[in-house]
């Protein structure tokens, strides 16, 4: 249960520090005093989002901290699941900085808002004034039936599988679309691949073909130059080799006159050997050159094909074309693999769907068993709340399609009066009737959810007189098993509290401040008397207040 609440720099609250006890605590105060502000601050440590708009002083951070007694709860496994330190008295804290940054802590360990919200959801249920409208919503109606039937674990398992099934269906549809797109491009990719394969791409062979094409296209010029070179080297009347030989005969006798002449002779010998080798090599090359127009045309055709592919695919070379070819191969392979992936996804989705059918059917059976008990309890509570002629019925139908709630469709039917047709509760119930229906539902399911604390924000909206006394009786019975905080404007409810807290405003240094304080017995009598008779209650009103408080509304 909630033991302590500290609020600093939140809306009209400069600093608030208050304790709460078990049982029924009533909270009263004039309209606009700030009761909803306190409730809003409490929601911050329950995981609700906030922004800098909640800061009273825009230059200071906002701090909200609540301590909870967890000794009589079953929440410890959830602390373990989130790897958090468990303490019998645990602290939930939120900080909102002037920059807008929000931080959450549980027992001084930083946590996400989702973790804080998950844990707090097992500790407190806040029923605000507008929440009565939820009774007409399908999601809330399913929560009521599933909470009453105590099969929320089954529903959550189903919902987790349903979310996985939705993801699998999306993945399957995306894969089918990708396969259709790939199939549309398959012929194109295959044509491109075949064209590249015909080119017989080989970087080294391409370089050799380029060289051979150059030789073949200039064969006549090469032959002429080589023949003339060979002639000048060794066949002409004054050829190079003969000239070197003559020079050697002139230098050789001079060796005896010094080593320089010997060096010249050795160098001339080397030149002679090199020229003979050049002449021999040139002759061999010349003999191997064949002027073959057909071979030249064939090579030119192959080169032309590769050059066209280079231009077509904007490739920088044959190596680049090989990568282009590999890309087309991968696309064709991907197209074929997508078909296999589709078959696998269809199989997985089918198995999930079969499991969903079985789980949904099981949940539907449990809901059917729970509904008669819900109807009886709600009708009994409504009679106690001054609606003896009310009729309440839950219609459960099975649908062909799945949703997050299974394949069931729920409708709460209601009619507050004798005669007439029961209709969807959201269409026929007045505000006061919805409040009483919601109080009945909260009273019923709070016992089954085993929440330590429930907060009612003006659950008495739209009711008065004897009905308000009956509402206070229900709240009082609920408080025997759990902590109940009730924000109220009705003296009949305010008088039933085990503790009474007053929310009020002051003006300090030109600033409006909201405060909360516990009332002692005398202060409480005066406050209830004011609720009965205005700001200046009569002596009779004071006596009536005493009777309400000390007789506990009996």
C-alpha cells in the first residue's frame, strides 16, 4: 500500500509531504483547491508521461516520490524479473528537469517508464472521473471479464502469440511482395546474365586480345619495320654487325697499350653479342607475324562485345563487369530463395494460427463460465446502490477472425428501468448510472486483482442522498481488504473514512500554493459540517457531522 508521498515543484505544489494509512482515506477540499493536481503527481510515479509544463518553478527540477509497503503483495517475482533490488518498503521516484528530461527510479535504481508502469500497475488502480466512460469500451469490458475469471495469464500468453502471428503475417506479405517484384525482374536479370556469360569474361584474356588485336591491325607496318631492322642489322652491305666487327679489329691490337683499350674491347664484345641476339629475336618475331584479316575480325568482334558491355553497365573494366555479373546471379538466386522462404513462413504462420485457435477457444470457454457470476454480482451491487430495477447482461459471441482479445466479441447490455430493451451500456446509461456501474465493477474486480491500493477520484459524481450512503458502504467494505483513497465532495462518503485529509490553497509571496493536511477529529467535524451546510455551518450541521462521523454513516 501507499505509505508516503513527497511532491516538490509540481504545478501549484511547492512542497508537499504526507503519510497515508491503511483502510479508507477520504480527501476533500474546495473545487480548484488542487485535489486533481495531487492525483496527477501520483500518476507520475505510476509511469505516466510528463513534460516541463508541470514545473512550478521552471528553473528547478520536479521531484515526486512515493514509498510503498510491499509485505502483503505478490510483486517480488516482478522485481526479480526486472533485476531490481526488492525492499519491503520500496521507493518509486520521478524527476523532471527544466530541460524536459525525465528520469525514473525504483529503490534508487534507474528504470524505464515502462518498467515503472508495469510494477505500479500491480500496486495501485486509479479510477478518475472520466474513466466511467471506459465501461462502454470493448477493451475495458474484456479486462473486466478476464480479471473476474482470473485467467489474465492465459490471455496474455494468447496476446503475445497473436502479436507474433501479426508480425509473421506482415513478414509473409512483405516477402510475397518482394517475390512478385523479383519475379517481374527475373527475365531481365536472366537475359543480362546470359549476355555477360557469352562474353566469356576474363581480365587477363581481355588484355591479351587487346594486344593481339593491335598487332593484327598493324601487321603490314610491323613486318616492314622488322624486315628493315633485320636487314640493317646483318644483311645490308654496311650492316651494323659488320661495322662492329671492323671496330673490334681496330681496338683489339690496342689492348697492349693499356687497360682502357681492353675495357673498350670488352664493351664492343657485349654490343656484338646483344646485336646478334636482337637480330635473331627480330627475325623470329617477323616470321611469326601473319597477316590474317579473319582472325583480326574475330578478335575485334569479341573486344567490341566486351566494350559494349562496359558502356552498357557503366563498368570501369572487366573486373567491374564480373561484379555486375555476380549481382545478377545473386538476384536470380534471391528470387528462387524467396519462394522457399514463403513456403517456410506459410508453414510457421499456419502453425501459429492453429495454436491461436486452440488458445482462443480455451479462453472463450473460461469467459463463458465467468459471465453469469459477473452479471449476478453487478446486479447485486447495483441494487445496493439504489438501482433495484437495473438489468445487466453480457453478450459473448464468437467471430471468424482473430483480434488481440481472441475471437470473441463482447457487449455489455444495460437498462436502468423496468421495461424497455437492453442496449449497449454506452448508449443508454446516464453519467450517474455509469458511475454506479463502474463502482460496482471496481468493487468486484479489485478483490480478484488483489491490488493493495485503489484510488477513486470523485466516484460520487452524479449521485446524492441515500445512494451516496450506499456508495460509502461499498467503499468501506472494500477498505477492509485493501487501502482505498477517495476524493469526494459528499459528506456521507467523507464521514466514513478512517482518515480524512484536506486539500487547500494559500497565496504566498504572490504565488498560489496547494497543500494537503490530515485533519484531527475536531477539524474533521468542521470540514464535514461545511460539506453539509456551507462555509459557515450551523450548530445543527455540526451535530449532524458528528453523528455521521461517529456513527459511520449508519
